[in-house]
C-alpha cells in the first residue's frame, strides 16, 4: 500500500477518534449549599449556556439542590431567575404568607407576641418541640408545583429528567450521606434543604433526612463516583466567613455563622487539574441575603465569565443554546397538565380523614391546580395543620395526579406558647403570654388563654373556637375578656413634666361570635355579648390624695355585625397590603353613677347613686392601604369614620370617657386624648416609609381629625352635644423603625394636641397591641 494512502487513512482514523472523544466528552455540574448564596449558581448556569458549554449531569446540596432540581426539571436559567426574582421569593423562603397563599378568615385578633413555641402531643400526651425558624408551608407547595410534572414525565427516575440529577441529604442517625435519585423530586429537593432548626425535616422514603450540607456540602465525590463525567465543574458558594477573626464585623455575621455552622463541609481538593473550580465572590453576602437576588446571580455569572477561556480550553464539546432549548421543549412536551383525581392521607385518624375529605372533595370530578392550591391553603390556615406537608404523586392507571398529605404521628394535639409585649421609655410597658391548644378529633377546635400585665394595661382573655363546618368556614367562638387601663401610671422617661390622666378603666365582656369566611382574606362576624364596665376618674386634672373619685358602672347587652378584609404584611408598621373594616354596633344598657369629691353632685355625708338607661347605635368604616412607589419608598393612607347616636352620660367627664378616640398611630391608645374623642368623627392621614437598610425604615405619619358630634362641657360639669364638623386637629409621628426577628425597635417623636404636652419622644421595643374594648 502506498505511503500516501497509509498516511491519509491514519489521518482519517485520528480525526474520527478525535471527533468521537469530543462527542463523548460529558460535563457534570456540582452545586454547593449555602442558603441564599446558592442563588449564585443560577448565574453560573446562565453563563455556561450562553457560551454553549454543555451541562450533562447535575448534583446539588441544599440551595444547590433547589437550583439543580429546577434545571433538571426543564427550567432554563432565565426561567429560574424569574422565579427567584419574584418580589415574594424571600417571603416564600422565610415562610411569610403573601396575598396569593394566605387565608386568614380564621385568624384571631392580632396580639403583642414576639415568638411562638409549638409543642406537639402524641396519643399518650408525650410532648415534643416543633418550632423551626421558618415556616415551610408555602415552599412545600411551590416545589410540588414546579417539580411535580417533571418527576411524572421521568417516571420518578431522576436519571430520566431533562438532565440526570442527584440531590444530597444527610441521615443524622447513621451519620451518612444519602444520594437521592428516585421517587418524589419535590421530597428529595425539600429534604436536601432541611437545614436543622431552620426548616422541619420531612420523611423521604420513610426516613427523616436533613440538609446534605451536614456531611457533604460540595458533593464532587458523588458526581465523580455516580456519573463519571470527563470534566466536572464545581460551583462553591460556601466560603469561609473570614480568613481571620473579624473583629469589626463579628456582631453582623454571628447569627449567619451559627445558623450554618455545620453546612460548610466543602472540599474543593476533590477537583483535579482537568476540572473547573468556580468560587463566586460571596464576601458581600450572608446565607440570609435573599433580598439581594440580582446581585447574587451576577456574582455567579461574573466569576464564570472571568474563567470562560479556561473553561472552553478544557471543554471542547459545544452544544448550541438553540439545541438545548429544543431538547428542553421536547422534555417538557411530555408533561401532563395538573389534574387531581384523588387524595391520600398518611398519619391521620379516621375522623380527621372525614373532615379533610370534605375540604378536598372529588365528588364533582377532578380538581385543577388552582382548586388544590385554594383547598391546601384553606386547610393550613388552621394552626393545627402547620405540622402537615404535601406531595404530588401520579396515578398512571387513571391518568391523574394524587394529592398526598402527611401528618406527624406525634401531632395529635398542638400547643402554641406565645411570649411578647412591649418595653417602653414611658410607663406603658406590657408583658404578654399566650397559650393556644389546637385539637382535632371529629371537629377542629382551639382553646385560647392570653394574659397581659403591666402598670398601664392588664388583660385576661379566655376563648374557644369551634369550627362547625370548615368547608363553608363557619365557626363559633365563645369568649370572656377582662381589660384594665390605668392612665395615671403613664410616666414618661423623656418628659417628666407630662401630666397623666386620673382614670382607671375596667371592662368585662362575656359573649360569643359567629363567623363565616369569605374569599381568601375576609370574614363576616356577628357577636352577642354581655358587658360590664367600671370607671374611676376625677373631674379635675390635679387632686390631693384625700379626694375620692367618681365611679361609673355600665352594664349592657351588645350586638355587633362586622366585615373585615386584611392583607397587611405586618401587624404594626405595615408597608404593603390593604385592610378594610366596617361594623354596626348596638348597645342596650344601664348606667350607674356615684359622684366623688371632685363632682358638683358630691354630698360629703351621703352616698348617692344615679341610674339611667343608655342605648345607642354606632357605625364604623376603616380603610388602610400601602403602595410601592419605588424599591425603597412606600406610600400609605388611612381613613376612619365613626357615626353614633350615643347619648351623653350624667356628667362631662364620663361622657368623654365613653366617646370613641381616634387612634391611628403606634401608641395612640396609651394616651387619653380629649381633643381626639367624639361620638361621630372623620379622621384620615398619610404614611411615608423609606427603607434605609434591609430592616431599617424611616417612617413619617400625619393625620387630620375632625369631630362631628362630641360632648361639650357646660356649667355644673354637665355635657351637651356639639354638632357640626369642627376645625381639623392634627397629629403625627416621625421615627426610625428597625424590624428585628422578634419585633420592631422604634425611636419616635410624636405630635399630639394634648393638654399636657404636644411633643413626645419615646423609645420602645415590641408591639403595642391591646385587646379590643368591650363597647367597640
């Protein structure tokens, strides 16, 4: 054979071999854990696809498993970016409800709690603590929604996903790394991100497993052992907090360091010279920087682009982005639209199953994803169901999806213990303690005890809620309420000249409320109650200790109709959402009045009690709304109107005490404000909120108040109606608000047209929330 022919054959053979090698070259992508910092992996994948670098396998831990499972499920990097840049993404991760995922028709009146500890009781009444830092109710549903169809298309074999995928988790009992590559893609992903104490662990294939970062936060070994790619790209965001002790920043990063102490088991040395190591610059971020998603994605993108020449030298094979998109579309064409035809319950008692089956009923045929979402979030709006998680399965014989609910066997009864209150530079500090027992046998009931105590305010609330028909959201709540306000004990640390009001108020209410939920965030209620109020007060601002106080007792039967819709994002200092409230209130009562030594009716040598019937009707309308104007500025407004035909009481001071006070500000209710009290009035104002840092806000509020009918003091301490709108009186506040994990820390300047002091400076921590007064 001629030499030329031999050389030509050799060249062709070498070219064919080279082509085969290039074609066979497989690339594996390893994504580390790191909580919020794991979002940088999206930028890495985005840069790789833009430069036609193939991704043939993905292995991920924790947030790396979340990003990796979405990619393996057929989402492009751009689509994943859209998911995490959703304004509600941070709330989903932290377990805070947004408008779409919240049903609060069963929600009790807000209280001053800072923290809730949940205790679970099994059938033998053995207790266990179940209080993760973040609620996983929303993220569990979203992971099912995003991953359920891909898992079904792959027949629950992760090797048959858009790209083969493994999630890494930890079995803390055997102290072993667990590779997850079959079964529910949602459960595998959710298990891999179960950071101890941050999220609850869930059972995957009948075993509790936790965040894979406990034992293997950078699973290069699993990629090499199981997939054996020619080139491994490792994206690691779990970097050290500091090269040496961070004296200037230790306070700032302490919580982050402690929370993820055991999730940084990374070993980049597993990568060899043929592999690629990417380490995005994570120094500006913490594991909780979910509010900085665009910056995190850019960090991953930038580090990948900075090494792109080296990446292209090590990876010869190219796959055009158009080709990847066609393959992605072909995979997603296998998806079966969500249509649910059955429900499976695990860990529930038979009577509980009856109730859930009434809430999620398939009698009228299959349910859509929207209907399942509504049913699920209605269910978990009840505190008892915080301890369930769900999964989407598929019935191939019938061609529909199956909704699965899992309840921990220890969760027969749930006890929530609340702690909170308010600490203030004024003597209005209050401690709050609450107990709520949630019981579910045939019916879903809750039993509540709330206690508040302080120099200014004390309260006891006892109530029971019976959910008669959860499907129609009908409930009955009998309750007893005792409130006491002592306005004399309101000393001011910053203003020693401030003169307190001599008034001690006690109100008692025993009654029952019947409620009916409407839509996601609304509730209609009707109330019937017996009330008994007593007040001790002076008709003069300054009296000696020898003086005796006037005493009134008001007993009445009360009927009330009300409607409320509430989507505010905070129980105080809200910055988004709407609250609408309206009510009609009727009272039929008897007043008893015994004059004290400051009354013109006082007789030193005899005790005289005056009695009168007092009946009236009052109507209230309240509206509050906040709008996002820019990334750091929110504008809000409030409106309140009260109309009442309430009669005057026996003297002016008692009439003023029973007039309604306009309380638009954080601590308005801790003042007795004669200038803002009336039977009928209109009040309105605006709120400006500017975010200075992640949790630090500058807030300004200004309101106007105009009384239409108010008691006017006449000769002989008598009261007379003064009708017609009066000149507008103003009030407002400006302050710094820091929203800590437990509650708001506030430093405020208040302006009030107050007889004793117009300007007030105060510092407080916590919530100033009091139980509703008996006549309201």
